[in-house]
């Protein structure tokens, strides 16, 4: 198996042969866990569960980016959306949200991690999620567009009358 790489040299491999890059997050001496970058599926999962928190976070990030202010996203999101943080860390540790019992148990653990471990996890998840082709600002704009499209589609579905 080959690890996904950001090098300019591309070698064709089957999708099933790709091993996603991960990073280790240290919780305490001898205790660590691995995280990967978030996929569009992960972001959609987060959005479906934490729509308001994500919209507020993206709005704050974009407002600060538009005024060239720096934003400490990790601290901001930990303080204002701790459930979103726990869910993002859980998803990035490759826990399947379809396995609800396992997901909720892992989320409970992620929620209880020390702040330093949560910040480290978010920084590493961000480093694995964003690339030079998809920097954070572009990613946020793309996600906002997707969220707006999803919101319009959801509203259209809930406003249609079912066939009788």
C-alpha cells in the first residue's frame, strides 16, 4: 500500500491501495491516537449535526480573513463549539458515524481530552485537511457554498407537499 503524498511526482495507484496520511496526537505519556484530514463526507456529517455552530465558525473565520486579522481557530472553536470539536476529532480518528454507539463513546472521550490535546488534534487535522491547492480560506468558501446549497435543498424538501 502507498501513502497519499503531496509531492509533484504522481504514480497511478488504485484508490483501494491508498493509505491516507495520519498524524499522532499525544494525550499523555505513552497514550496517543491518530488523526487524518477531514473529507467532504466528514464536513457534510458535521454540518448535518452542527449546522448553526459551523455557520457561525465559518462566518467568524471569513470576517477575520476579509479584514486580514489572524484568528486562532482552534481556541475559538473549542470555546464556542465544544461538541463540534469532539465530533471533528472523532471523525478524523476514523470512527464511522454510522456505528452510533461506538461514535458516541469515542465522542465522549474526545470531549474529555485535555485542552492541549484538543488543540494539537485540531492543528494536525487542519494540516492534513488543507493543502496549497486548497488553503483554509478557499476551503471555507467552498464549504459555505456547499452548505448554502444544502440548506436550499433541505428547505425545498420540507416545503413540498407529499404526494397523496
